[in-house]
């Protein structure tokens, strides 16, 4: 109840989809979801921390890189 009344989301959420090769990672460095063939995560959730500015441009860069990786696959 306290959190519902006092918490605010004034920053863009990132980092909810850990990238890596370890057991806690959700996606690999090519943004492929571990254990789910043909699925990638291409959004701000793969960012390890909140950038200093808005998440819009970094998210577009993630999408550009993902497009390159998908086209080369």
C-alpha cells in the first residue's frame, strides 16, 4: 500500500531482460531469447542501466544493430 501511494515512475524502465551467457541472462549477445527459437528482444529492456538521457535514441540503436544481426543470420 505504501509503495502504491508513494512510488513514482519518472524514469524509463530498462534492464528487465538481462543479456549474457550466464544462467541468469534472458537473452544472448545477439538478443536471442535463451530456450525460445526464433525470438529476440529488441528494446530498452536489454540495456544494463538507465542512460544519462532519454532512452529513445539508444533503443533505436539497439534496433539498428539487431536488424543488422538478423539480416546477416
